[in-house]
């Protein structure tokens, strides 16, 4: 075979079987997918924390409202006589 025919055959094979991407491209794709996964996990964890915080604040406000109606026994002992 002459070199010209070999080059044509190689081009035909490349069209059928594309050359694999360089290793750097594969690593970049993996790195991008990994960063996306970490960002998604971080956002989900943050949302769970925010929901917990909202529930805690709501519960504390309810407890504070209940405490507002309680008798201040400690205040009886600490009253100053002016």
C-alpha cells in the first residue's frame, strides 16, 4: 500500500471510530461533575439546616409567649422596697 491510500483508510476509520478524547478532557468532565455533585449536596444540607432553624425559632417563640403569661416568682423575692 502506498502512504496516500493508508492515510485515506485512517481517515475513514476515524469517521467510524472517533479517537478518544485526551485524558485531560476526561478529567475535566469528571471534575466538573464532582463539583456539581458537591454543590448540590451543600445546597441540600443548607436547606435542611434552614428548615431546622425555622422550626426551632417557631418553637422558641411559642415557649416565650407561654412564659410571658407565667407569674414572676423570682421577681417577688427580688423586689426592692423604696
